C-alpha cells in the first residue's frame, strides 16, 4: 500500500501536474436529476452508487494511487498516515474534491471537527452536489453542537437526494414531501 504510493512518486516527473481527468459534469447532472425524481430509496441508492464511482475516479494514475492509499489507511484506522497521504493528494490535485472529502472523513473520525469542516467546505466549493461532503458537513456540525447550521446543510443534501437516510436528522419537516 505505502510502497505503491512511494513508487508512484518516484515514477512521476518531478514537476508533474495533476491532469484534469474525465469531465463527468453531464453524468453528474443526470444522476442528480434522476435522484430528485427517484420513486423509492432503492433507486436512489443505485444512483448514489453511480455518483460514488465518479467521485472515487481520481484525475490520473498517480492521484488514484494516492487516493487508494489514503482510503486503505482510513479503513484500518490509521488516521494520521491517511491524513498525510490525502494531504499529498490535495497538494498534487487541489481541484479534486474527493481528496478533501476523504481527508475530512478521517479528521471527523479522529474527532478533529474543525479540520473536517474546513475540508468539507473545500470539497463542496469544488463540487456543490457532493452528497458525501454535504452529509459529512451536516454530521460534523451536529458533532460541533451547531445543529441549526446542520439543518440547512441537510436540506441542501435532501434537495439533491430526497431519500438520504440522514433526513431522519431533521429537527422538523420543512414542508416538502421527502
């Protein structure tokens, strides 16, 4: 795992820039439209899976190796090493929202809510319909005892996918049929 990352760094040109990767704008817009019209949670779940496939497709091979290493470290609970790996990804690909989102997830799991919030805001700024970042931001705000702010973020996420399980965290219905 760490060796793949190190080898990818050694194989890359010294001043390499992250590529733009695949432009998924049209696919994301279609998935969002389909989610908003989804007739049931199962349909929305399939669409959510398609969205996650897009988020987890890093812009190039080196970025993918860095993301994969960071995710593997997260899975085993090595948050400090994951933070380092994902920070390298963010430095290499500052316009790739998933680097910020995954680093935020590790920060959240380690109780570093302020750091998580900064990264979630960066991910959302880059990709406003990133449901993982939006729901992560809501959960982080709740953990920070900022529940009123979390409600607004939850409503923004539910406007994209009305079937999110996080809708159970709404304090009161907003009058929409979710």
